[in-house]
C-alpha cells in the first residue's frame, strides 16, 4: 500500500469507528428511554440478597447496554440513602454480565455461508433492514406514539453499529499486512501493555461494549489472538471504572465507597484472571495462545471472563466492602447530619435515566408537601394557643419550602433538557405546577402566624374571642383535610384522594362565606374590635387560599395519572359535579356534616 492508501484507509477506519460509537450512543439512549420505568421497578425489587442484586444489575445493564450508566445510578442511589453498600455491591457485580450482550450480537459479523438465510443475518445485510425500519418508525409512525420513535432509535442505532463495524472491518482488512499493524498487536500481546491499552481506550470512549466491538472488527485482520485479546478485554473492564470514579467525586462517604467497590471488584477480577491464565501458561504452554480469533471468539472470551469473575468473587463481597471502608474511613468531624434541606434524592447521576430522575424529584415533592403540612399544623397552634415561639419555627419551615421549590425546579428543568418522551415531559411540567402551589401554601401558612403576631403587637393588645377561635378551628380542620389529601395523593399517586379535595374545598368556601357574614354581624353589634376583625378576616382569606392551592394540587395529581392531555381546572371540577353526581354529593355531604359550624 502507498502512503496515500494508508491515509485513506486510516481515515475510513476512524469514520467507521465514529459511526459505530454514534450507533452505540443512539441505541443506548433509545433503550434507556424505553426501559426507564422498567429500570426503576427492577431496582426497587432489591433486597439484601446478593444473588437477586446480581440478577437485577445484569437485567438493568442488558436493558440499557451500559455497565457504566448502571453503576453511576447505583452510586446515586447510595448517595441518596436509598440503597446500602451491600445491595449496591450485588448490582455492580451483575452489571458486568449484562454488558456482554452487545458483543454477542456483533459476533453475527462472523457468520459464514452463501445460503440466502445465512446472508440475511449477516450485519452487512441486516443493517440495511434495520436502518430502513428505524427511519420508518421515527419519521412516519412516531407522530402519534413517541414510544415508536424510541424503538426506532434502538433499531436505527443497531443498524449504524453494524454499518460502522463493516466500515472498520473493510478498512482494517486492507491494512492487515502493514508492519505497523503487526507491531501494534505484537505489542499488546504483552499482558501489561494490553491491559493498559484496553483500560485507556475504554476510559476514553466510556463503554467496554464499544471497545470490545472495535476489537471484534480487528479480528478480520487475522492479527487478533488469545494473547492480545484477553489483556485488552481485561483492561476494558478496568476502564469502565473511570466514569464511576468521577461520578463518586463530591458524593457522600457511602457513595464514594460504592465507586471504589466497583474498582476493587474489577481490578481483583483482572488480577485473578491474569495470575491463573498466565500462571497456567507458564506450566502447560497453551497451544491456543497464538490462535487467531473470530468475532465470536472475542465475544465468548468477554462473556466468560465477566461471568466467571462475578461468580468467583461474589462470595468475597463482604471482604470487598471492608476494604472499601478502609480506603474511605469514617470521618468523625463529618459525622453530624446536615441541618436543613439537602435534597439528596435528586442526584445528577440519575440524569442518564430521566424516568428515574423524575421519580426521585417526585419523592422530594412529597417531602415538600409534608413540610407544608407540618408548617400548617404549627401555624394553627399559634392561632389557637398564641405560642409565638412556634412562629419562628414556621418561618424556618417556610424558608425550607422556598429552598425545596428552588432546588426541585432547577432539577426538573435539567431533566427537561434531556431527551424525554411525551409522558415524561407531561410529568415534569405538572411537577413544576405542584411545587409552585406548595410554595404558595408555605407563604399563606406564614401569613397566618404574622396575623397573630401583628394582633398581639397592636396598641390595643386585643385577642381573638373564644367564639372566633372555634370558628377558625372548624375552617382550619377542613383546610387540613384538603392538605392531607393532597399530601397523600402525591405520596401514593392516588387520584381517589385527589378527587375528594374538590368537594372539601367547596365546603371550605361555604364556611368562609358563613364566617364573613357572622363577622359583619358582630361588627354591627359592636361585639368585635376593628383590629381583631382585620386579623380574623386575614386568617380566613389565607386559609381559603391554602384550600385553593390544594385544589390545584389535586388537579395536578389527576394530570399525573392522565399523560395524554392537560386537564382544565374548571372543566375538571364541572366534570366531577356533573359526571359523578352521586359520589361527589355523597362526599360533599360527608364534609358538610363533619365540618358543620355551631
């Protein structure tokens, strides 16, 4: 080959590698979007059973085809306190098994035979069908169903992988007789150099599946043998730890231990394989050591290495955890828990799986709603008992709610910037409405405390009468019912509880009207001071506004359960009254009786 031929062959190889990596990225992204909820359900089944953790880790990684992504999410769960280090260890070990599937699919490139059915399953032929099917799904069938678009991305990505691999295969085949190629593969036959090369390449492209796939393409040069493939595969396993180590930076102690645990497991597996294989070779001098490998051979080595590493090292999981704890010891100075709001559940590591990130954000929304309910209860103690020391605590709670609103909004905004399906976009938008309503509830709760504070600090030094307090207590009880229904509706995604908010809110409005009429009557009869009357009306108005925001949250809960379209508030309430007359009236009568004024 001339120098020009070599340059063009090298350029073609790099272009093929770029297309291959792009296909991996597109396929993995489509898999993540389709399997987002499945991943969450699988991970939620985790127990302290290591075997189950390994199976879950293998299944999740098989779904998204990225052991790095799985491990990063595990580090996020540990950082959020949702998973113990022992649970994480099983998933991390299982992730190695799930990542071997791509190599087995790519081994189809080694299919031989001239029969039509054999030629049909060759990647060079199959890629054309995949690209065509993917384009049809994305461009012509995805307008009504976004899931078809994501399935199309998976198929299109796989087709691009096959095309890219074919381009790499043709280009490296043309360069197989070059002395430099032989020098490279002779060099990586040195196990240390091979492991380093495999680790660096994988760390660079952040995918052991991709690095093994590139190695499979080079099998068509006839230069890939056991002696250089095994070190590269071992190094690829270590290289996947790079993204996990980076993700552990800035996390809490347990999460950093999880990322180190992944490294310990991978390095131990490589060292064990190195000692056994090269030790036995020194004794028996393996005949197959210099045997040429096919794409299928590379895939099988990759699979056997990862499966055996997991099976052999699984019994030593407890030891690995102890080593990780020794590397990252407890720090007494940081043993104190953080005060205030930390929003630990919303970890940026979950951005690789938007469905899980949204689920985590919703957990924080529930926490925000519970905080608002706690603040409401304290504010009513201020009203009922005049305990002004609680007003400062309510102010602190309101500050926490503001921080939650800001943190959740920023996090959900980041999620929206990812590639979301329609249902996920709908959920994200609705969640932003909910946090806005909860933040406003926090404001009204604090306003109630200020009403009592201003009344106590007034020159008249007046206080609310016993009768006024009893009336406010009845209204507050109805409002608390609405707020409790909103909290539980969010916590359990329960549209049944959400539906009950509307008739309860209607009762709150009825009570407000009655109390205002009674207040006017007291003023006319000079049974109430103007200053106390102002405070009374302000508290009523704030209670009614809290109930209104609970009504909005209830509608949002209904929207979370109905991802096809937005629900108009007025139409929704009319629908409840008109279409569910008997049920709505029954609940309305229940609350009218329960919160009847004396």
